[in-house]
């Protein structure tokens, strides 16, 4: 019996755990892209997840933990190892405190808070993915981010459960301490909300969702905005001088502004397209591949580097690439 078979047998013995072999990871990514994983194990029970994580690590096989796959680009070759997923999804309120499991849909959390008349998350409606991933990447929109509401985060650090307060999470724009420790898995969190009026919160949420769905249709195979926006404070003065003041919003410059100036709109590589109406939206129009997607991303980063000498940084994460993703790129046609 080889390592994969042995690990499959051990994982299959865990309670409340589904274990699959050679499952296409395209089923678990919003891009609809990705080859098979040797093993895929999913559970809603944190204790079983921790045991699965230890089994996977002790097997010597490569191991990765995924959420909803919203911001994942999985190699066409798949993943040679074990993919783990924690799918706990509880949400409950205690006064102004909302207790959220890491595997809960962020949209479900937003809707729960809005319906309960709890203010603070309504601007995040329509952001795809799970609550744990939102905390991991400090997700946000319309001038607000989830860090404003986090009071405690419970996570698994590979040895046991730990708890951080807001300051210990080291939140920054689209960043947190968890991005620096990818082995730390967010299990649950507490969010401190404000009292609000449910009808007014719902009106705000619905209007934002209408705008977002027009830009990023729910059926579109995409990750939303593919690149992070730029903080003006981090840009060289020579670059800031070129940016019209009206483009700068709350100290940030949309990546789309830079991308429009290097001809991003309408670019194509096979079935991977850059939207002709939004330069920071890349989507799979049909049977696009990870190689094509990585090629578009690499080309756009190079164009921005050549034009302004600044690094364009993805919001997406890569899984299963043997080397740097750009090394597996396809030629880009426009």
C-alpha cells in the first residue's frame, strides 16, 4: 500500500468526514479551473479537521487547505497531495456579538446581520467566499473591511487551538497575520456589531448587491477583482503625479486605472478574457485553462512594471503549480 492509499484509509476512518480520490478541483473553484487532487477530505467538525490535518502532514504528502475556492487558481495538472476543507457554517448572535464559523458563507453572515438589525457588514454584500477567507484576506468594500468588526479569532495552528484579539491579527489593507502563517486555519470568530434598523440596512445591502451583480454576475467564472488596489502612500511620487485626483478614493487608486492605460480591456488567451468594461476583471468564458489564466496575469503585471515600475499584486492564491505560475503561462493574444 503506497502513501496515498494509506492516507486515504486513515482519513476515511475519521467521523463526519467525506474523503474522495482524484476529484477534479475545478468543482471547488469559482474559475471552474483545476485538475484532480490525489485526495480530498471535507468535514464540518473542527476536531475531525484537526485530526485530518495531522494525518495529512504525517503522511509526508503535500497538503493544502481550501475554502470556497473563490480566489484560487488551481493548476491544470491538479494537486499531488491532500486537499482539506473545513465546512463548519454556524452563525448566531448574542446581543451585538455575532459568532461565526470560518466555513460560513460571507453572504450568509451579511444577511444574518442585516436581518437581525445589526450594522457593520452590509457593504460587504455580494463578496463571494467564506467568513474565514474574508478574515484571512481582510475583505472589504465601499471603504469598510471586516477588520473593523473582528474582536476575536479562534484558529488551529497545527498543534492546537489558539485565540487572537483584533490587534494580534495584524490587519492591514487586504492582509492579516494569517497570510504570513498559511498553516494557521481560522475555525471561528466573534464580530462586534452596532444596532441598526433592519429595513434600512437591507435597502443599503440590496442596492450594493445590485451594483455588484451588474459588474460581477453571480454565474460568471471569476474571482471578482483579480488584483489589489494601490495605496497612494505606497506609490512613488512620480507615479502619483500622473493620477487624476478624482481617481483617488479613500487613499487608494484602483488597479483598473493602471490596467486601462496598458490596454487590458478585452485581452484574451483562449477562453480566458479580460472584461471589455472592467480592466480588473478576468473571467473564464468557457473552457479556459490555468495556463491561459496565469499567462494573462503575468502579461498584465509585466505591462504595469514596464510602464510605471511598480508591482501589481494578485488577490488570488495559486495551488498545484510546480514553479512560479508565470513559468506555466500561455501566449496571450489580443
